[in-house]
């Protein structure tokens, strides 16, 4: 990432790195692809302009003072951890995370810097770059897109209204009006796009578009289907999870407790275009025999059918 820089640029990059966390000379030499002696000369030159600190053979710059209080720093740390969990390694993404890391006190700053170092670059980084340009510059985005259950890619053109990290899988999506295939607003995952490019055409986001209202009734990414509520019986052995989770998840609500300690819990989501509650079904099935769907009958029968099929597979 930082190899083959001339000395001036290397010193700038060196200053950024040492503001993030302490480094040994050998680490810096390997990172820049130069000799240890070269890094030692760079560090000597850097002392002329910054207050360089050395401790146990590690070099660093002083921590910024007074930028954030403890709770503010924890909020930034939490947000950056969420971004790291997406696994996105685009260079602009990494630069943004490094800038945020510099606002944090130790030990959060060093921990975040190491996390950023471990982010891999992938074939999807170019997609993220173009999606950002499309959204902020209101330019139409063209690509070929494969649905979650499809095997073929179809030509799509997006007017990007919003960028969202899905709270169930932490993957990046766009809320966009698709102009060619669906001709409607939907949610589209970046990793399913290929051949992405920007068009010269521009668009306007409708003034009454409210992404928070659109997404708040969704369990995952299904945002335009009919609302559905599923009533569950939850075994006492896993009841505590649902009690705790309802404090943070608006789509989960404990509505009753039985004498044996089991709970009655309501899940809220939306039906897909085929009328099935795919997202809720996957969640309920993940609990195995510990969770039973009581209502509606259509969801209960669908789960029973899946359970029978699974039993036959394992038999």
C-alpha cells in the first residue's frame, strides 16, 4: 500500500501512520519497502517538524488532546467497529477510518488502526467508489445485477436514493429506483453488481422520500412488501435473548409469558414479492426446536414444510 513513495510523500505517510499507533523501525521498513537505515533517517528528519516519541523501540506521535470526551470517543469507536465488520477495504473507506482513528484516545486508536490494516481489498471496492459518486452527485448508475435467488444477471439502472448497512448481515446496500427491470424503488446489494459504471444522466431524489420511514418496518432488506406479524412461542431456555433483544430491535416484541417460563413473542417484517416471509422464516428456523411459530397459519405451515424437508434430508 505504501511502497515506492518518494521521500516527501513517505514522510507524510509516515506521520499519518505514527499518529495512529506505535511502530517499530522494522515494521515501517517492511511497510514502505525500504531499508531500516532509510526509515531511521526518515524518523530523524521527522523530528524536525513534529514531537516524535520513542518507547521500547516503538515510535509514535502524541495523542490529540481534548478532541472527544470518553462517551463521544466510545460512540466513534462503536461506529468504526461497525464499519470494520462490513469487511469493505476500499482505499477511500480505509482513509476515512484512519482519520476517525486519529480522533480516538488510546487504546482504541491503535486497535482501530490494526483493524484497518487487516481489511482486504476486493473486487467490490470499485463498486463502492462508483456508488458513492452516484449518490452524492445524483448520477445514474448502470450495472448488471443478480438477485439473491437468481442465477442470471440483468441490466439495471439505478437512481440511488440512500446507502444502507443492513443490520442483519452488515453488508452494504443501496435504496434506489431501478429504471429498466423493476421500474420501482427497491434495495440492492453491492456485491451482486458487476460491470458498474456511471452514466452522464442525473436525477433528483423525491423531496418526500424518507429512508428512515421506508426501512423501519423491514426485518432485513424487504421494504416494499405487505407488513406481516408472526407470533412465536419461545422456549424458556432461550427466552432471555428475546427479552434483551427487544430493547434494541423494533421488530421484536415480547407480548406475554406462560407459567412454564416460555414467552409469546411477535416478530414484524414484510412479505417478499412472492408472498413469502423469507427473512423471518430464516430467522425462526435458525432457532430449531426452541422457537415455534403459532400464527399466521400460512407461516406456520411453511415452517412445518421446511422442517419435514430437513428431516428427510438428514434421514
